[in-house]
C-alpha cells in the first residue's frame, strides 16, 4: 500500500508534494456531499428543545474562547459537546499546551507565508491572525493564566521571519492540560451551560436567506441560536473514510481525541460551505495502536531504552531515518518538505536486548490521549504488551518475517545490512546518527505494527478574517462562524503551538462577531 496525495496543479518542483498530500477525488466528493445532503430546514422544526443567543459546538480551546468572549459581550451562550464530560476537551486538552504568541507581527506574517510555501493563504487572513496573536499572551493573562512569550523562534528556522516567533506555556511548563484548564475554569466561573454527549448532526437553515437558525443534536434535539452558531468541532483524525478520500492514506489514527470525526465539516458542507486545506495535516508520524481502541499512542515514536530497532516497509526494507523527529509529520526532501512516507504495513523490528533495555513508550508523558485521558503506562520491559499480543515474537528473523507477512529473505537482508552499518557507525542509506544505532542480533526477535498518526488535520470550511464560514462563491453563510483546527489557516507546513494560537485568535473573533448579530425573529 503506497502513499500518494494532493491535487496536481501543474508541472512544478512541488508536484511530488502535491501528489503526496491529497487525492484527486477530493474535489468531486465535496460537491456531491453538499448537493445531496442539504442542511436541516427550519420549517421542519416543530419545537425548540433548547435556546441560546450563541450556540457553540465543542469544548476545546476554540469553543471555550468563543463562548467566553460572546458571553462577556452580553450573549446567552450554550456549548454542546459530543463526548462525555470525562472525555471532553478535544485536542486542546491533550496538546502540549503551548500557544503561538509572536513577538513581531511583520516577521510573523513573513514566516507564515513561508510556511504556506506553494499553498498561499490570502494576506488579510494571515495578517489578521498574527495581529491578534501578538496579543494572545495578554488575553490569556486577563483570563487568569500566566506565562510570557519567549523568543523561541519558529519550528522552521530557515524560513524568513522565523525569529519573530514566540510560544507561551501557561503555568509551570508544557502539557498536563494547563492551558485548557484555564479556559475551562473561566467557562465554569461564568456559569456557561455545557451539554455533554450532545453531538451536532445538522445545521438548521432558513430557505432562501440561507441564515443559520440553530443546530440539531443527536439527530433529534433542536437547539435555537438567536444570533449565531460557532463550529469548533476539530478535524477528522478519526474518520477513516475522510482520511482515505482527502489524505489518500489507507488509514490513520489520532494521537489526540478520538472524537474528531469530521462532524462539523460535514454539517458545514451540507449548509453550502466551501472547503480549504483538506489535504493538509500535522502528520503523519508512526505510532502503535492497540486492537479495539480508536486512538494511538504518541507523540513521535522513540523507544526509551536502547537503539537496536528499525522500521521496515511492506517489502521489509527500511525507508527513512527512524530517529528524525519530523516537523509535525513533514521531512526534508531536496530543498522542500514532504509528508513522511507511509509504505504500509510498517513494522518496528527489534531483538531481545532491545526488549529488556526499557519501555518502547514512556510510562507517562505530559500530553497525548493515551497518557492524559486513558492513563496507560507502558511496562518497563515490554512484557505486558508482549503478553497482550501487541508485540509479535519469532525465534529467528525468518520466523518473525512469516508471522508479520513479509518475505524472510528480504527481512534477513535488511537486518544484515543494518548490522553492517552499525559495525561501521555509518548509516549510508538514511543518515541515522551513529549514537542512535545498535545491532539487532539477540534472539528471540520482535515486531510491532505501527500506523500513521496525526496531531491533527487542518482542513475544513473556508473562513474569512471575521471568522465567518464562506460558501463556494466566497460569500459568508449568515450567522455561521468557525474557529480552531476545523478549517485552519495552516495550508502546508505547520508551526507547533499554532493551532492553539489560532483557537484563541479566531475564537475571540468568532465570539465578538457572533455576539453582535441581531436576534432573528
């Protein structure tokens, strides 16, 4: 199974990138879905089960910021959330908790344009984002958070303007829900209602004017929005059909919330929304997904113990420097960045020495779903995971190859080549550093299947600088707003902490403008 993506927009040096990022069938799917489905017409509503001025979908940072700002401007706000309360918070809850707050607007704008590379975003969106983002730290401080922008620079220091970047970690450092809890505490303090296990399924829309009148939740509960609806439902990291259609990958799984299944994107499409950046993702990385769950371990796979391990592709060969941490899923390729290849099925290969050297995953990390929400602690010697059947064991390399569906002679050759490289301290194939190399030679031998994983997806409804959702002709869909990664402005390269910064910026803008809407009669 190979990896080929994105639309082909002419012959250029970026053809490989575009082919590796999205499928040609994506455009056709957009039109078909929006034409066939349609939003829920307001004349079908027999009674309103709930009412508010502004209805916000999602309890991540985007949803909470939108709700807080709209409330503080006098609007009655209702938040609905798909997940139960114990699982609420979206990717914001399990992210690294740093948010983008640049030190210099002009440099940040220049840097953003470099991140966009061959996929430009309009100047007014980029400038609005960074003009607001430079004040993110001050806004969070006004909410009771702390932390100052640090001159961290950008994740891609070679790009112009990267030195103007800044990231803030509220509290004592990264992770552990710190920033998200600041926002949640403010929602609780304001007594903004949150209804859990209420999944938005349809937007309620007026025929003719196309104005959004409310939301249908769980397929039956009609919620009236007197002024506006704000979609803050995240991406589609856990929707396998959308992953295949838009990312052209056979599968992919979230390191964050498993509740991001593209619901808000589909609702917006049915109401006539245009889409952008559907081929873009903060990923892929490779990680392990246990049977029976719909989330993957993460962040980036890097065993805690020894260095005697490699990744092998479907044909049992190595395909990358396994220790390169990727820049949120992108790797350098002849002067540009491309997505990490995903020649599935991919397996981690290691030996008995490696198994005993330490856990394949840290027992506890400061972020990601498996650690923050599920609280799974990987065993010190990997024996528990071996007993669960997550790790496959073979007495010989050939035996292991057969068990994981690869040709024995191919895997034997790959390991022999790897061991020879370890002996010389030179990975001539992919440049893995000598200090991160160790031979694979002590029986028994082990394999664990790895899957593509995402920090998040970036695509969704196209929005303007006022956080209004736009239709396919570039006109705002009345009374419909969005914020966060659902329709992010990141079109190609992703700057770490950028989505949380974007949640604050467009959450503030959405909240301000939604609250200003005049109630409909």
